[in-house]
């Protein structure tokens, strides 16, 4: 009989973890099936799944989540400014979008370059 983990067999737990994009088990499964795919460090929580075309598979990121994470990281330098929080958030969001378009959308790192989903 299979061992139990919180009322589930280890196989059931592993299968659940494999279905959650961005988890270690998910990456191991994906790398086994597709080989090394390029991923963005620090953005595992923004992964939606895979983008599959004719002969190309890439990791698919949620553009809105990536932008929100970038804007949050870019807000810190504006905290010391004299402008209101609304103005600082707006500036950080603009900077995040500009950085995203140039450095993420505009980056071509070969066939495995990540894809972005727009809602």
C-alpha cells in the first residue's frame, strides 16, 4: 500500500504538485518532456503554464502578474519622493511597463524565449 501524506498517497500529492505551474515538481516534469526551457528568475509565481506551437514550446507567463511584480519592485525608489502615493505608484507602473516591453518582450534568447499571456 502507498504511503499517505495528509490523507493522500504520495503519488496523488506528486501529481497535484506537477499540475501547479512554477513548482519544483512541475519544472522537473516539463524539463523531462521538453528539455530545458528558459525561465525568468523570480517570476515562478507568474507562470500560467506552457505555450505550444507547431514545433516550439515555451513557458507562458501572466503579463499582468509580471507587471504588478515589476511595479512593486520599482516603487521603492519613489517612496522617498515628495509626491503622493498615487503619483508614485503611477510612475512605478509606467517604468515597469517600459522596462517590461524593452527587457522582457523585446528579449530574444532563442527558441525557448518565454511567452506572455495578455488578458
